């Protein structure tokens, strides 16, 4: 059955891929992940199966159904950086941020845009620089792993020292109020360290993990036309 038929009557947003994808079965257990299957990510009372989305993608599942957004905005930074080099990656990131400001403006006193630039740069540059010296599939994988680690570290620092302080200043909140809001969503969060451990880190690990796997799967397929376009330009 096609993915489009399975989702008939269900409100959704297609983040990546095609609705013509063939699905042989639906699973909720990541241990059963395999090609042809659709894995449904569920936020439970004890575990969030979004944590296993990257692992399921690596095992070749044909589709993922997620309940909250996985940020894939770094995908063009990586693919463009692998083709154009580190300067090209930074230029792509800068253009994305500037376009967002031009068309949507800022709702975070520019802190969100600053974080986006820092986060994408921290993720893309280690991956691109390492891949430039080791132009193999293993080199790409190691580079993406290094970029993911750097990205998670920057995500922690920018959230704790930039984003949350900006919101506290903007809305007259304090850390206790921020933690209380997070606790309402995840009872394991009781203070700032647990907020980092059970909120900031998992979200970014999933986001970078899925983006890295998609980069590995897509880069070679679209690198040839991109290189030709770059040479023409």
C-alpha cells in the first residue's frame, strides 16, 4: 500500500520524501525496523520513541511518522558544504538566516537567528572540514559524527546562556518558571541540568542524527548535478 493511502483522512505535513512510497507494514517497536516498513514515533509516559527515529532510518525504514518536528534545516548546509567547501556552507547558512529575517522578521530579539547561525555552523563546519581531508563514505560518517557532537554542545550553550535568558528578559520569567513549564511536559525535568539532559540533548541528537543519515543517503545522488551547476556558475 502507498503511504498516501495509509494517511488518507489524517492531517499531516510531508517533511521529506514521496507519498508514493510503498509501505508493507506499520511498526511501533524500533527493534523491528526494516526496509518497507513505516515506524510511528510515539511520546509515551516513560520513553519518547522519537529517540529511535535516527536508528530506524539507518535500518532502512521507508517512512517515519513523527508527532513533533525534527529540524532538517541543516541538510542543505551539509550537502552544499560537501560540494562547495566550508566557505560555501557558511554562505548557505548566512543566506538562510537573512532570508528568514527578510520575509518573517524576528520574534526573539534576534537571539533565535543568532542561535540558528551558530548551531548550523557548529554542525556543518566539522563535518565539511573532515570530509575534505577524508573523501570517503567513512570520512563523511566520521565528519557528521564530529559535527553532531559539536552541534549538541553549542545547542546546550546557546539555550542556557542565550535563548532562555532572552525569553526570561522578554517575558519577566525566571529559571524556576522555565523548569516548571518543562516539567509539565516531562516529569523527569526538575532543574536546569535535567532540562539539558532530557530536553535539549535528546531533541538535538535526534535532529542531527536524522539529518546526518539523510545526508549520507542523498549526497552522492545529487552531488553530480550540484557540481556541474557550481562549475557553470
